[in-house]
C-alpha cells in the first residue's frame, strides 16, 4: 500500500496533464435527479464494469452540487483491485482508447488534442428539436474545475473557457449523429468522461470522496462543492 505522499506523487502526473492542457489552449440537478443534503459516502466500491459514471449534479439551489451516478454510452470499468486505491480510482474515472463515436482526431488518449477538436464542433448547426435538447444539457452540465466558486458552480452554457466550448461541441456532435440513439442522460454522463480526462485530479478526488475514501489523498474544493469541498457529504 502506497503512503499518502506516494499517492500525491502519482496524482501529480494527472495534474501535469491539466497544466499542459492549460498551456496548450492558452488560456441535470433538479431536472435529472433528486437533491442530496448532508450524507455519508453514498456509493460502494464496485469491481464490475458498468454503463454509468459518478459525477457532480446541481442541487435545487442551482449553485452547489452533489455526486450522483449517471448513465454513459461507453463502458466504465470497475476497480481492478490492484491493491492501490488511487490506481484503482484512476482506472475507473479516466477513460482510455478511442470510443466508437469519436470523429477523426479525437481520443481519450489525447486530452489536449481532443479538447481542441471537440471545441470546433461548437459551431455545428442543430435542428429546433436538437437545439432544445442542447440547451437543456448545457444549462446543467458543470464546468466546475477551472471556473466558478465553491458556492457558485459554473455551467457549460454560460462559460467561456475551452473546456466548456469542448463540452458544447461534444453535445452538438452527439445530438446530430446519435441523437436518435441515446437519451439526454446518457449524453450527459458520457460528456463527463471527457471532463474527467481534462481534470483528472479533481474527478479522482470526487470519486474517492463519494466512495468513502476521501482521506486517501484529501479533497480540494471546486465549483459547487461547497466551502469544505465535500459536495454535501459529512466527514
């Protein structure tokens, strides 16, 4: 079992991805699930693959978030049981490879390149029905790691950062190509798989918090997580 210091060193590799990302780019809540109040860790540890991911969802107040499972389009692996908690969390939350739906130049293995290419699809044209769905998605999809504050989460629909633009591009592309195949909930959860590779440290921290292991590497607050960064969880 690695020490906390070793775990933080491992996560520093993830943070490095974020740093490169930022340099390179220059830099549904109430509608989709019930609001959670203060609670203990709400999820067990699963070793089985599943079509769902843990992600922050806005509370009724529209400013803070709780963590909830949302369906995905691609399979999310269970914890591999490596014996190292952080390694197992990374295996669950950080997708690899190229999903079947991805257009050319996009892969989970290339976070920075994919961020830029997804962003280009933000200019795609939608039908009126697709536009309605798009507006619902971006109104509650969190852009919570580089934007917002602990008690005021930012959403992709009103954020100007490159990550929000990429999220909007992802939703537009998926609505035009697969809108008849997948539900808004599935698009929402799948969108967070991309958010995860752009902000690996934050999503791993959230995952460990939600599975009752927030003390392994600690947990920093971010948009909507509350002043204590706990998303409404108790210690």
